[in-house]
C-alpha cells in the first residue's frame, strides 16, 4: 500500500480528522472515512486511534463488508456504519460519525431538527431522520452499530438524506467528498445550536425551504473556502 | 497598485479579517470591506480567500458597481452587498457581512433584536431591521446577495441603521471606519447573546433607550482601545 | 515613582489585568485598580490601555478624588468608580469594573442574582443590588460613571456588599486584595451562568444561605490557590 | 518514597490533573486522587496546589483515615472525601471532586440528572443522588467536606453509584482507574450540558435505560482512546 500513502484522499482524511477534533465535532471518539479514489469498493479509515491523533500512517483500507482489505490492522468497532452506507449510497464518498452534543440534544429529545441557517440548507427542508436502535434491536443494546445488520438498518434510516440522527448517541453525516463532509458536519452542528437557542428564547423559527436548501447547498459544493480556513487553524493555530 | 499596498486602510482591513475570524464573527465565510481612502468610489475587499487567511497580497479594489477596478482578481460572490451600501450610504467607510450564529438566531426567529447592553447602544433603540429575501425575490433563491439589484434592496432595508439582519443568513454591519466596524460587529454579537439569554431565563429586559444609545455610541467613536486588544490577541496570542 | 515600579501590588495588578482578560471578564474595556500599599489615599490603575495589554509601565497613582497624583498620564473615563468606592469603603483594597455578559444579563433583565454556587457565597444571601443610572441621573445619560457625583451614587448602591450590578452596563466588584478581587469576579460570573441555566431549564434553585455564604467566603480569604492557576494559564498557557 | 515517584499511577494522576483543568472540569479548585497501586490502604493526591499545576513532585501518599502517610506535606482541606470513599468502596481506584458548573446546576436546582447521552451511560438509569449537607449537618456549614464524619456521609449518599452531586457545591465521581475517572468526569459534564439544553428547548428527553447503560459503560472500561486524545491536547496543544 505504499502508493496509497501519497493519495490526496488520505491527506484530506488526515486533515479532516484534525479539523473535526479541533472544531469539537469529534473528541476522543467518532470517526470519518473516505471511499478510496481508485476503488469504489474500498474505503479508508483510521485505525482505532482517537480521531484528532490520526496521521497518514494510521489510515488503512477496508472493504464494503467492513473487513480489512488485505492487512491486519484494527479500526473502530462501529466501522459497520461506513461500509453499509457506501454500499447503499454510491453517491457518497465520505462519512462522518460523531457524538456532537448539539446533535445528540435533538436526537434524544424528540425536537425536529430542520435547517434554520443557510449554511445547513444541504440538510433539506424536512426534519432529519432519527435512528432509534430500540425499534429494530430492542431495549438492551449497547447503542453502538456493532454489525453489518445494524449498519444496514442505519443506512436505511438515512435513506437519501445528508445526515441521520442517532437517538442518545450522535449523528452520521455523508457527502460527496471529504472536504464537503467536514463542512456539512461543522454546519449541521452550528445549525442545531442556532435552532436550539431560537426555541429556548421562545422564537418562531422560519426554516430554509426546499428550494433555498438546494440553492444554499451549492455554496458547499466543494467546501474549499471553509476547508482552507479550518485546516489552517487546526494545524497552524490562529 | 503598489502604493495601495502600503495604505493603512489595507493594513487595518487585514487585521480586521484576522480579528473577526479569531472572535468567531466570521469563519471560512463572510467578508469585510473598506472604502478606499483616496477614492470614495472604490472599496477594498479580499479576494475569495477565507477571511481569517486574508493578507495584504489578497486585497484589491472594486468599484461601487461591484466590478473589478482594473484588475483580474476574484472576490466573494456577495460583493454586491458592499458596493451597493457604499453607494447608498456616503457616511459608511466599512462593511462587515457575517453569519454569526447569535445574529442568525434573531433574524430567523422573529424575536426583535434591541440593545440591552451599552456597548451595543450604537444599534439604536428600535429593533434591527430584518431583510427577508423572499419578500422581493420569492421563495426560490439561494438566499445570497447575488446581484446589484439584491444588494440595493438590502441597502434599502438597512436604511440609515448600523446593521441589518438577514433572515436565515446572517447580518450586515456598517461603520465609519474599519476599526469601528470590527467593534460594532463584536458587540452586536455579544448583545444578541445577552438578550437571548435574558429571554431564555424569563427576564424582563430593559433596553438601552435612544438617548443612551447616542451616548454610549461615543465610546466606539474610534474603537481604538478595543481594537488594540483584539488585534493583539488575534495576532500574538494571550 | 521608580520605587512604586517594584511594588508587589503593581505586579499583582498587572497579572490581574491579564487574568481577567484571559478569563473573558474584561475585554478591551473595563478596569481593575488597587489601593496603594503605602498610602490608603491613593490607588493604582492602568492608563487608558485595554486591560489585557496593561503592563507595569502603564500603571500610575491617582488620588481618591480621581485626580492624577502628581503625573500627567491618562486613565479610564470611569475612574470615578474607583476613587469613590475607596473613599466609602476603607475595607476595600481592589475594585474591578467589568462588562461580563453573564452579569449584564441579570442587571438588565430584573432577575434577582443570588448565589447558587458555593464559590460565590461571598456575594451574601440577598440579591446583588442593581444600580439604575436613570433613577438619579435621568434617561439621557451615556450610562457611564463620568463624575465623582456618579461614582458616589454607585458606591451608595454598592453599600457594604461585595458587588453591584449596573443595569445594561456591567458590574463593579470589590475585595480586600487584588487576588481576592480577581477570584470574586471570576466566580461571580460563573455563579451567574449557573443560575441563568438553572432558570432556563426550569429548575427550583436552592440558594447559598447567609451562614453558608460566610463559611464559603473563607475559601477565598486570600484566593491564592485559584490565583496561582489562573495566573499560570493567562501568562504561560496550558 | 523515591520508588513511588516512578509509579505509572502517579504519572497518570499528574496527566489527569492537567486534562481535567484543560477540559474545565477542574479550575483552581477541586482534586483527583488515586488508590496506591501497591497498597490499597493508601491513596495518592496532590499537595494543596491548584490541580492544573500538580506535577510529580506534588503528589504524596495519605492513609484512608486521611492522615499523611509518613510525611509532613499538606493536601486539600476536603481530603476526607477521598479516604472515606476508598474505605467504603473497595472497587474504586480513583476519585474526582469537581465544581463543574453543569453539575452544580443540576445539584442546586432539583432537576433530576439522568443519562441522555450514551457516553454517560455509566451513570446508571436512575437520577444521580444529591448530597444535601444541610440534611445531616445543618444550615450553617461552609458546605465543604471538612471531616471524616462528613466524608463518610457523602460516601453513604454515593452508595454504589458512579457519581454523587453535592448541592450548590459540585460533584464527586468515582471509577476503577485514573483514566476511567477522567473520562467519567468529562462525559458526566457533557451529558449534563445536553440534558440541560434539551430541557431548555422544551424537549422530551429519552433516557439511556439500565441495559443500555451497562452496555455503553463498556466503551469506557479502560477509557484509553479518549485518554490518549485528551492527554495530547492538554499537554501538547492541538
């Protein structure tokens, strides 16, 4: 795999891990993966390192059944999220699974999470779907996505959306590239914070409608401008 | 334009970009401009770099119709905000357009945003105007200010005020100098945070009245003291 | 004044400025003073520098009528707060005037601010007094303490308490030493944050009673432990 | 005690102090201890240094009656929390006592604190117990745990749980190792923040049930992944 070591996807994935940790979207837990640029049936993901500590040497290939692609390294116990989504969604090239408090708040409290902020228009007009693990797997799980069966169920709840909330657990966010996934995750969190505050203050939120959502999503078509800034402060400071 | 490279307005504009990013008023998006010191029909603004990354080499002149003033560089897609406000408001020498979450919260939830904090007395007693892009441009925009027509409409909603909220999008803040614009933006955000919290806690806000607003605004006549502090921590750390 | 340059009170005052800026109690505005160790009729305060930028060379002596004690340096326009409180309160050796958002929120919204957190027991059981400048000086002030008359009025509202809120403006906190004043200010802010959140969440606060307040205040009799930590992170980073 | 100086428990305890200060769980006050690896009847704790400043040279042994184990160093006035819990709970190998605002908010407002977030499943399904010092020691204490009698009372309220809230004061969190205690403390705080926000926003929280709590607790069986990240950012920056 020496060739892969120079992949720009791997370089982006390493930077993405640092950005998401620096922004507080990930902490010692959660993960981001990317579909391999040269093989749509493989994805890159860190070994079991905390996301903020992932460097190039920690990234390995896994197949879409979530088995190691010819190596003996470990990865996260919830890798099933990644392979199952890549199977179900050929349009997806990057997946973030996070425990961001703002997203847990919505997923665990029954409050519909809709876009109130144009940078989150990519979410679409309707409330984000919520995956309740109890519905399919009963009240006695450890809440994690521990198998291909559970990963496939999560992918079904995600459907064709950009994100799915997971009750009491977090969220999974998908995108067409690593850079876009980072921006989607960052702005999904900020949108949740704004909507939460609007509700707390007794406001009457006006949501981004479907057409506005499609329009605003174009700002993050590549996410390059936001990425350049977030990458700089995550790796070089202000 | 070698002469312009040594303009103190450009130097201030670069520092302003760094301050506003450091304070979280801007992130990878948003922008600040300044009317040129030697030509009121031109303004300086960064190329399409994220604000926190703008340095002297990234600043160019644009005319008030938002066309490049004799160069081939790019700038932000929403430059129309800047030129149209400079046309409509000869008193304005700097314009900040931001997506600060605290300001989006008010603009998107119908809660009137008034000054509860003396440092935001410059806003004036009445609630800040809110620009609803749907009113003039219908429900299918991308919410951005993409043309001179839209910029002029925003300038009309701004009127003679120091700031205008933009529903689901952010705010635009104007001032007599770059330094003042930075301080206005920073304190508009803090005021929104305080008022939001007062409402959440069930308080009965006492607002800064018109005379108090005029009086307190004098503290930020030049904003020099606040600027010296914010510039130091943005560029040199604590 | 070369001797004064080596005073430990001046050294503490410089560190206090840095701590309070680092903790967000002060920003580019607000100030802290200390009664001179060798003359109870004089106090030290920074020149008109932003607090976080005050260094030893910026500290000068003022008399209790708020005139310069034999020099031609400037200081803050609201110096009248300091001299008038030192006149009225011989027990006070340090005064902080700040615009901390958490304290403005209470002072501007009519919600009584009482101690819910043992580190703020020094505040005493009863709600902090609120200075409404309109009551004595009418509805057309600039809200600042601009004269000895206004400073004396504030000192009367403070009475024998450790802090007074100023409607729409901030708070003034007094203590027996610079170190204690810093700790009092920091914990007054945290207490306000906790009480605000308890109210927002619909809780039924149990307040620190008078006896508990007297007991807990002893923890901050010198504030040395907290000071050692806050000084280190403000000046050396984590 | 030269041998002890090289103990990995001491090394972990020093890092734990730095992490908890960096995360804002501790500030200049609060403390963390660890049962000695070679003597279950002794525990390590810092001298009276602020937690974030504790280094190897500041750590000494104390017996479970909270007397110094053959030395003349000082420690925190509330050391009785530690020895009494180690006496009552042989399964406990580390104890954190903190004043985290999010935990004070719940303990002082009568709102039951339950796990809404899987990373806090270790807390167990039922609300955390709240220690009201007035119940046993009357309304005139200084609220601190100043004696073995008070420490034993706190240990009884803790019972077999992972944490106990202390009204108006903070919380005490226990675990099987230093690393686990750090992760428990960090996630207890985040859980409290999420639940608080859910209540403020008018949500209907779905709590982690008993079985889910047992399952999710396994993620923090050693806490190694989270520890590696938190230790790195606390000691080396991002």
